[in-house]
């Protein structure tokens, strides 16, 4: 019998390195240094990143809804990290360049797309304002977290979405995981009754720290799942029934999340759908908007009086809860939001060009509060959220170009999605693109009242849906428009 010396050598090396790792790890544990135990995980991430990056992205998408803050596991911990999603995303950010360095398959057309250029401008401005930040360490941490979201869920996702079916897979990975959270939240809500608004605020913890972020992601998924169920005639009966059931669960979940901003965003997305479907020209909308603004401005005194007379607070009665949306006189949540916005405006006036630095609002706004604006939940500590707006927050943190660069991403994404809807012939792809736009619009509207893009929960869907719209624009048009025929073939 012939000995295979090469195989024996590899076996000995495996045993040797395993023994060395166990010995070194035993010593580090004895010295109470536990991070060395993560070396095998890091090696595994490197291997999967190089050889099967798409599966690693799907794993990250799946674990995000089930991730939780380290501070909830270790009270008093100063490391505000989402476990296990953010270490996984950090690994993807660090090691994914290795894959594209070796196989050079990243399509540079994505980098020249208007949406990508808008994202780049936003990142560059965040980088500049991190340098000028009043708290550079906080700002650069903010920049790094934004980078790992964009690298994983936008840049790499666009390459995965060369195959159009992968958009469904991506969305379903998040949805299946979110269903677990919904089941968990309902199991905690049932003992209190589904109409218990106060319990609805915390039942999704520790996975979603606030019912507003929970409601926001549910609202983003609903238009996309409606698009799914409208284009699944070729699927089996079981898959169709399951899709309808998941959509029904998400609709029920968003209703009993008591997230008013999510309800408003869905209504807004429905309005946008009718505008698109009826092909109402932008010029007419602009004229209507101008007239509406003029009328509201002329009636501003009466409107303010009416708002101040609305004393309907948040309620377990759904009708009353809806009426509380416009209560700025006694509803604590609305009043605190106005307080945060006022602070952001005062911060902007003091530093209008570069702002105070990305991610610094929650640490800096306390001194800008005034007594008459404070509420019973106001605090000087950085523990109760940010500026409660994706547009006003960057104004304070990154100056005038903060919201401008973010709005450029919003407008470029909407324009690309609508161009897909009006120019692509394939019905399934058209509906998919439109449903993705409407899903994003729920967040664009929700972002007027809350901000969650500094968290993995919303970033997965926000950047993933944006990537899907761009991928459809680049890879899934008809060949006569100058696009890749192979990509079109994959889409059929």
C-alpha cells in the first residue's frame, strides 16, 4: 500500500494548529482574555467571505431581526454593539475586498450609477464632518457602522441581485426571522390583551428596543409582500397561501405595534401608488402642493389654535390613537419630538456648515434645551434616542449638506425606481421595482418623525431595497436598451 505523504502532512498540520490553538486559548482564558476564542469564527468568516459571500450576506440578513444590544445582555456595558449581526458585518467589511481582489468580478457600472454617486457624496460629507466633529471618536464610529451597512447591503447586494430571484430570497430571509420576533412579541402581548398600548411598546424587546423601529420595518415589508402576492401565479398553491398568510401577519403586527408613524407612512405610500398608477404629472402635483402650502400658510393661526385644542393623548382605542397624531399640546411623545427638533435647529444655527459631528446629537443636545420646551420624559443623558428625524438630525450633526446629501439618495432612488416602472416590459420586474420603491417611501416618510439608519434593523431593508432598485436598473432591462442580455435572460 502506498502512503499519501501530502495528505499525512496536511493531517499533521491540522493536529498541530489545533493543539496550538487549544493551548494558547487555555492560557488566554486563564489570564481572563476571552477574545482569542473568536479566532476560529474570524477564520470561518474569512473563508466564507472569499468562497461564498452571498451566503454570508443572507446569514447577516437573517440574524439582524434576532440580534440584540450587548448592553441588554451585560447591563452597564459601555460597548453598544448589536450581537451577532454587527461583528458579522464588521468581518464582511474587512474581508470582502479579498474576494473582489482575487476574482475581480465586481461590476464597476454599479459605482457609476446616480444612486451610488449620491451615496458616495453622503459618505464623503460624513467623513469630512467627522474630521471637524466635536467628538471625532463618536463620529468615526458612526462612519464605520454606516460603511459596513452600505458595503454588505448595497454594494455586495447589487452583485447578488444580478439574478432577479435573489431579491425575493433576500427579503424572505429578513421576513422569516422577523416572523419569529412577531411570534415572540405576540406571546408577551396576549396576557395583557392585544389592545394594551403600553405593553406594545416593549414586547419586541430585546430584539427591537422600541416599538417604532419594529413598526417601521413592518411597514417597509408590507408593500413588497403585496408585490410578491400579485406576481406569484406560477408558484405552488402552498407557497401562495404562505405568502398571503405572512402578509396578513405583518399587517396585523403593524396595527398592534401602535406605531402611528408606520400607519401614516403606509397611507402615504398608498397615496404615492395612486399618483403613479394614474400617471399624474409632476407639474400638477407641484401646483397642487404650492396651492396647499399657500392655503395652510394663510390659515396658520387657526391651524395652530386647532392643534393646541387637540387634547387626545395616545390611547388603546385605535381611533383615539390616530387622533393623537396631531396633538402637540398634551401628547408627551409629540411634545418631546418637537423639543428634540427645536434643539437640533438651535444646534444647526450655531454650526451651520459642518455641524457638531455625525452621531453626536444625543451627546450635545442637552445644553440646547429650554425649560418651556421640556417634557416629563426629557433628559440630559444620551439614553432616550436621537433627533427623531432622518432629515433634521443630519442638519445638526453635519450642517446644511447633511440632509441635502441624504435627500440626493432619496431622490435618485425614487427616480431610478420610477424609471424602471415606466420603461421595463417584464410585468413581474416592473411590479417588484414599484413595490420596492413604495417600501422605501414608507421609510422616507417615517424618517420625518424617527431615525433608525444608524441601526442594523432598518439598514438591512433600506440599503437592500435601494440595491435591488439599482440592480434592476443596471441588469434587468431589455437588450435593445443597451444592457446585458444574460442578465435579462436570468430575469425571465
